[in-house]
C-alpha cells in the first residue's frame, strides 16, 4: 500500500528516511527537514509544487547522465526546480548552500542541474556561470556537462553547440560558462544562475558580489554555493554557516536560503564508520569511495596531516578541530567584545616576528579585574604578500587600521619604535617584552628614542606550560578581549598545543608558511608579565611618555 504523499514523492521519500533513522543525517539536515515541513505547511495556500516539472527534470537528467540521481539529489532537485509562490511565480528557494564531504558527487550533481537549467527549464537566455578560485575547479562541472554531450553528440548536436569554453542551447539561447573569481572580466554578465564552487577558498564576499550583482535580469535567478569545509576561518564560508545556523534556529525570517549541510555532529563520531553518512550522503552507494575513506581513516592516528585532511575534507569538521587548539573557534570569536576607554592606563608592550621581510606583531596588554585587553597592530612587508596568498582578508585589516604594509626591503626597527611612541601618548607603557633575539635587534633603536625598559620574554615548554592554564581560563571565561580584530582571531586560530610525553606543552604554528602567529606570540610575551600590572582604575590621559 502506497503511503500518502504529503508534499512531493521525492521530498517525502528523503524526509521519511531521515526521520526514521534509515539515513543517518547531521543535526543541520534534521533541522532543515523540520524547517521545510513547517514552512511548506504554514504557506501551503501561498505555494504550489509543480510535480510534473520535478519529474521532468529528474527524467531529463537520468536520460543522459551516466548515473541515477540518489535520494538526497532528488530531494534537492525538487526544491530547485519545482516549488514556487503562486502570487508572482517566483522561487520559494533561490539560494542553495550545499556542504558535504569530498567524494559525495557535488560536481556531478551540479553539472546535472546546469544541464537542466539551460535546456529543459525553457527560460530564454537563462545563462549559468560556474565560478571558482582557480580554473581547474571552475571547469570541473562544466566538463561533466561537456562529456555528457560528447557521449550523446549524434543526437544532441541538433540542440546544443559547444566549445571548451562555452556550451549553448539553441532553442532558449542559454549558455553555460565557467569563470575564475577575477572581478575584472565580468562586465556584461546576465546570468540566470551563478554557482560558486568550493567556497571554502573565498576569504571574503567581494568577488562573489561581482557575480551576484548581475542576477535578476532574467526570471527565477538562483545562487548555488557548493563546498567541503576548509582551513580559512572568519571567511565567507564561516559567514554562510553562521547564517544557515541562524535560519535553522529560527533567528532569520523570510529567507529563501536552502542550507543542506552534511557533517559529523562531533569529532568523536568519526570512529564509528556508520556515522560517515552524516558527512557524505552518497557513501553507502559508492563502495570504492567507502574503501578509500577507510584507507585514509587508518592513516589518521599516526599521520597528523592525514588526520587534518580527513576531518576537514571528508567529515566537514574544520582542521582546527583535529588539533589540541588554544581555544575553540567560538571562544576566539568571543574576544570580539567592546573595548573600554583604556587611555592613561598602565600596560605591557610586546613584539614578535620571525623575519623582518615578513610579519611583525606588536601590541599592548592591559589588566582590569578578571579581564585582559590586547590592543594589536601588524606590520607586513609587501614582498611577503607578493609571494604568498595568506588566508585572511589583508585588505580589510588594512582598512580597519590593524595592518601597515611596509614597502621597503625590511621592516625597520623605526616602524616598531614609532608605533610604540604613538601609543605612549595615550597609554602608560611600563615595559616592552620580546624574546632575546628580537629585543637585542630593537634595543639600539628604542634607546635612541629614549626608552630603555626592554625585557626578555621566555619561550619554550617550561614557559608555555606555565602560561597554558592562564590562557585556557582567559578563553574559557571569555575574559580575553581583542575588540573586533580579525588579524588576532586569525593568529590565534593558527596556533595549536603540542604535548611531549611528560605532558609539557609548547604553542606551535599549525602550518609553517601560510599561517602566521606573530600577534599571538607577542601576546604570550606580554602575558608573562601580568603580575607587573597592579589593579588599577581608569585615570586621566597622560600628556606624553618618555619617548
């Protein structure tokens, strides 16, 4: 006996499998199902579901593509092609955020939807643009469509034209193209759909806006964001995840976003292989994928890099969760609290850098009750930016006054000394701390400026082991305040705790080249002298310091 259809056969089938537990799904997918049930029920008089169009799209795809759509793919397809508002025929969902583990078939699925959107959908001049941060990734789904056409070219040549750059459908005059996120080449775009592939690589929304601002020139505009998780924190993906969380928790109303987020609910779940379906909804259909993932899993216990990659890309548990971190990301974000007026207060200055042709972090450390305040600035040698693509929005940091770009051969001591001299006009700098090498390099410039109270900060396992419980408490109780400082959040998130067999610890950099930690290590230098700062009240600003 056939069950009664509630919404649509493909929607109901997936929902029922998840709710019954036959399909293991993330808490985000479960929340999505609750959200969709509530929305479709509450707005049933405003919405119509085009069952014929949903079936036509699925049949059209399966007729030509070398695979049958899986249950989760049919579920999403229904929301992409067949659910509209009666009043204006607009899409109920026009923004699709699809995050799932590597190997789930995201690109093949998106290719199938591209094929439908430029042809079977029958909207004239409905162009589809696939965008990624590099050409190889941008071309992936495009070439999947190209190869389908190649397999059926004898029949489909009457309907399509194709090159290795553009695929066009004669009847609708719609086309499929791919782009890298170079904003200079997008003039004149009139897309119906924009697909952003592997959005974990986007540091900001700037280039995304270039493409999405061109939407709306043809009916039923859509946006797709497809990705695994990645290593960039505080970037576009984290913002998307936060927005999705707010939507699913009921904090955002009247959104047209459809967030399908497949991930483990906690890192510990990785050790039960039946949970892997939460991150990869296709795993039980692809035995070769499952075998490969089992092979990778067997390597994670003795290969640190393998664990990071497996957890981030296969399980969608960000790489920092694979380390013993200084603090969870949520606690790092909690450093973004409003800074009080600290003028006239006593503080400890500190500086850290690895190379004067790279980054140099400086800052001031304040103590007031249980709270610790860290005012930071970074000097960056332009050559370092020319040679590396750091996973942080340097332009925004510069705009916010957090960063100074140095265009000379090195970051000269005068830059650092002058920064402290400016701060001394507002704050009472009791001493400036740094490790022996840095302090000795800077000593002459500071003494010429009339300041000699430089102190040596210690490093190594003994010092870091003593500092670790203090650092842990500051983050745990959200008593460390950076203000809105994206650079310090980045620095902190780039540090992990390395333990020796005796459980002594050192703070280490997660990745040696593209992750920087200078600002955080400058903070550690200052923290060593926490006892030098007495309990104090806000006092009147001083006229000047000894510089």
